[in-house]
């Protein structure tokens, strides 16, 4: 009888222990586990960049690095642009021989029958057209006024001498045009003109030129004067 009682008691204790163990396991399975993650275990996400150096182009399953602009090497396969030559016509501009001007002076005749070959009062001007060319109209006022309209090719200013702080420079010119003699027998003839401009100051230019006209016969005159620059 005593043995039976002990056996039943042990059986109840074992069953009770089993039930408690199963309940503990179930509770442990349903309870979330708080896991602490250290900073060293966190893998930083890859930095996304949009810079041209990091971008890659994928085409047809292949990856190609971005194209890098090539810096041209001086002196290799390079064409140097030609300097711009100022040929736009701008009446009144300065040419390479100096400023445009208007002036007055006198004409000395050297041979012929029109006012070109006689002593007369002269009104003249230089009107720049481009960097190299100008028109130099003049009027020789006498018994029969003669109008001279040459277009000249202006050469650069050239220095002749240096005297202390003073410098003597000249600017030659040469051209051709028309000579128009007025009066009873108005005549149009061919004209050749050439001479030099001498810069005197920023405001003044002296000039001396020879005009050869082919009207009734060959007419030659020497024009001297001074002009005001504009």
C-alpha cells in the first residue's frame, strides 16, 4: 500500500513538471527577443552619386566608363584662326595712316591748262572707309573750279627721326579717281593722286600731295595744307 502511494505521487510530480515545462517553452517562443545591434554590425548603405566621374553607361549588357573630355594639346591638330581684317566700310573712321580730317590750303600749278595747273585755294578732306582705304575729295577754287575725287590706299605711319621727345612721322598714300573741271567747257578726266600725311598733334594733320589729271591735257598740281582731325 505504501509503495503504491509513493508511485502515484512520483507520477503526479512528473506530469506536473512536464506541463510547466511545456508552458514555459510556449511563452518563451511567443515573447520577442530584444536584440541590440552595435554600430560595428551596421553596414552603411552605398553612397549614391550623380557626378559624371562616377556614372557608368550600360549598353547591351556591357558597362562602359563615362567619357572624359579630352584637353587639346597645344600645337597638335589645331588650326589658329586667321586674324580678323577690318574691311567693313565705315565712312569717317581712322585708317592705319591716321585719323580722318578736313582742311584747307593752297594748290601750286606745275603745268597744264585747268585750275589743277594754276595757283588756287584748296579745300580738301580725308574720309576713311576701311582700315586700308580712304576717299580724299578736294576742291581747287579758281577761275574754273576743279573737283578731285581720288580713292587712295593708305600705308602705315612710319617714323623718320627721333629728336629728343619729338618724333617726325609720315603716312604715304597713293590712289586714283576722277577730276571734274567746271566752267563753260566742263570736262571729266582721270586722276592719279599721291602724297604723305604728317601727324602734327592729336588734333592736326599736315598733308602734301601731287595730283596728275588727264583732262584736256596732262595737268599737274601740288597741294599743301593742314587738316583738323575728326
